[in-house]
């Protein structure tokens, strides 16, 4: 039974988490899905404000995402980048011609004094997205990846250097002064959240920045709504991106158990339930011994139906 | 005879003047053409710094100009504008996807503290333009078009409103504090200019802003190099753009004579020679009575050969 006053809050980063977010958007009635998104990947580039995770989520929910590339917009062209390359400009971060409109538009909205939250809400509306999408904070937080070669801004690590440097740790510049998204915080305080679903995003660079915005993870923990994490690691591999590689480099077992240990040690008491893949069923007991309810399902999301099925499974957990 | 130490200085606005500038570039040995360009049309748009006249000139000299449109780049696509329109962004000023690279690149260069002169020189180099191209000033000057409907920024008048409002006058914001391009001023002071050619650009909104940068027109007048103007009005019509319409609205005869009177009254002693079209030959005596030498030629430039022929004609005037 869906309590109309109590909606679902999902936490998500980019591509990996967005798969489940799309399933949730399909499964939930209009207006009942709220998604809090990592903005630690945001950066200024070519004078534009780029919000990779927000854009990936919005494009995905709007049905505009580029399926082949796994990022950016469908039916994209690259003429600006080609010409910029000829001028000797910076082209390591590929901005498609259609995607460019989003960044120009966002920049202009921000220049009028609108907050990232306001701009995101308006962009969602213009793209026809009905889920409520919130940046984790209106304040700038910048994920830094610590490597043997020094500290790298996230996009330099992720896109320019293609995750090659070995990771030694992470920091989130600006996070101690960042205020959590007000609308989400109010919704939690007012107990208008029925469940919290942490999408299968990278624990270190997608979910940690969100949870470490001051006040946020405690607000989630101290709320009656159960918090359900869907494992981003399946059979020792990341669903998407460098999570498994990072875990290995950090000396943490690159398994669903390693993920559970990460969350339980950093955010004690936060998680109520952990969804792991069928192929990791043998880890259930050990994960359970951390004090988590374990739910087992197929968590690989290839088709739209896979996403909807896992979303439904996640929504039905803990329902009496 | 070309004195190697004495080069040609051309003054130009956008499309009209650029035709002759291209002819001059074809006719002169590499390195002997210097072009001082109007930046009164420059404006900030979508967070970018747009320099329409400089870009039109550079694209034309680089062989990259869009011949069909008469502005912008050849082989252009419009995907950013199409997507921006869908987002409800400002699209009245059409920026092509390839052209966008120029503006993003320029913005980034400017953000490092480079001056418009420096950025223009570097852009010319990257595009393979061998003529030296200078903005009239590194300081911001903004052409305002006074109309019955109020004062309009130039691009709002020219592009957004398509020159529809009746003109009552012009002003150039910031011009009293603007310093003329240093390299051009030094070249004049060192008498390293053999002749000055004012290209057939709009007198009011392309050439006036250049000449009215403090010190500039007097430096041209007090220099031994002859100043030759090529009429932008032929048989009562503008070669390009709204010059004739503006003259009519200002109550000035929209003829080559009206153009001569404009320059002689505003800049007494500046002009030495006025090139008018064959079709305006009957105005020669009256123009001559203003104290100008009159040279008559075909001034319509359709083909590349037309441009080269008029350039050669202009360069040969006053040669003994």
C-alpha cells in the first residue's frame, strides 16, 4: 500500500544509479519519486557549469539518453568539439552539440542568481521529467581523487585520465560548509518519506559525497523510513564504472560484503536492508551479521524490464 | 612600388567591408595588410563574448565563411540552437555548432586575462589568417542604436529586430574611456603606413565607432599616409546592410554624396580620396567640391575577381 503522503527518496550518482532510478520512475505513480543526486562531480569547464550526474539522470528519465555511449544525448553531433580541437581548445571532456545547449542554458539561469536546485527543477520540467530531482546541495562540493600521482579533480581522474591512476583515497572540497538540499531535508523532517533507496552507484564518489553533506546521513538514519541499498558490486565486478577497481586499490574486498562493510563502518545504523545479486547469495550470512536484512534478487539491469523488476523488488521489500 | 616598411591599413566592419578586405589580402604580399576592425558590435550573449565583425573577417580571410548565409561558418550545423530552443533559451542570435567553438575558445582565452587584441591575433593564427587583424580597442565599446522605440543594443536592433525600428541616431557606450589599439597607433606614429583604406562598411555603425575611439581619427588625419574611402552606397543602395535605410531615416541623402558629406563634416581633413561606383559618376563634381579626389570604378564585388580588382584599383590610386 502506497501512502500518498509518503514518497520514495532515491539517492543516485550517474550512469549506474540512474538505471534503477529509471525503473523506480516507471514503477511509481507520478509525483511519488524524489531523487537526491551527487553534485561532487560538477565542475566548471569552458566557462560552463557541468553537472554530469544530474544531466545523466535527467536525460535518462526524459528518454533522451544516448544508449550506445552510455552518457550524453541521443542523436548527438560533435561539431563544436571538432572545431574546438582545430583551434587547440580543450576537448578531453566531450560536450555534444545538443548537450551544449543544456550547459549554456544552465549557465544563463545561474547567472540570474538562481540556485542549482532551482535550475535543476526547471530543467527537469523543460525536459518533461516528472520525478523530483534535487542536487545534494546548492553549495559547491568538489570530489578530489587522491592518487599516487597527486590529487585529481574528479573529471580529470574519471574522463581525462580514464580512471588509470591508482586510488589512495578521496576528499570532498567544500563539504564541511555545504548545506543539504532543503526540500529533501524538510521532507525527511516532516516524515513524508516512506523508504530511502540508495541506487547502485559508486560508494566512494557518488554516494559518499551525498551522505557526507553535513546533517544528511543522520537525517536519513534518524528517520523512520527504512534505508535500502542496492549493491553496485555483483560477483566482484562493478555494475558500471571504477568502483571495483577502487576497492581493490584501497585494499578493500571488491565484493558486496566489502560494500556493506564500507557503509556500516562509515554510517553506523544507516542501512536497514541490502539488496545483493543472486550470484552473491553466499555472502548473505556474513552481510546479515553486520545487522542488515539481506534481500537477494537479480540486480543486473540490461533491459527496461530488468530496471522495472528490480525497482519493484526494492519497493516491495519490508512491505508487510 | 611597395615600400616594404610601409604597409596598408584597412578599416573594416563586418560583411560589406570584409569583401574588400579579402581582395586586399589577395593582392598584397603576406604581412603587408593590417586591418583595424569595429568591435562596437561585440556583446555578451549566453555567457560568451561574441565579436561579430572580427569573426566575419577572420572566417572570410580563412576561406571558412558561409557563402549562402553571408555570415558564420561554412558546413555549419545548428543542433545547439535547436536544443536550446526546446529548453526555452534565447535563440534569436543564431550561433552555429562550429561557430560556437570560436566563442567558447575566446571566452576561455579571455578568462586567463588575455586582451581582445591578443585573443584575436591568436585566433587569426589558429585559423591560418596571415593578415594582421586588430580590434579597434581592447576596451569595451557598445554601439547603441537610437530609435523611436528607445535605445537598442546593436545586435538587438540588427539581428533580433532585423533593422525594423526607424533610426534617430547612435551612441557608443564606453567610447570616451576607450584606448585605441596600441599596435595600430604605434604603426601610425612610426609612419609605417603607406595608405589607409576605409572599406565599404556602414559609416554609422561600423566605421564611426572605429574613428571615434579617442585619438584615432586624428592620428589617421595627421599621418602622411593618404586615406581612401570606398563608398558603401552605390546608386542609392547599400552594398550590404541597413546603411541606406539609416541615411533615409536620418534625413541624409542616401547617396555616395551623403556618405562623403558625413565623413567631411565629422572628420574634417581626414579623407584624401573617395572611390565611387561608375553608376554614381555624376556625383563626382559635387563630391570633389568637398575637397576630395574622386576615383571612379566598378565597386560591386560579387566574385573573388571583383574583390581583387577593386582592391588593386584602390591600392593603385595616388601611386605616381
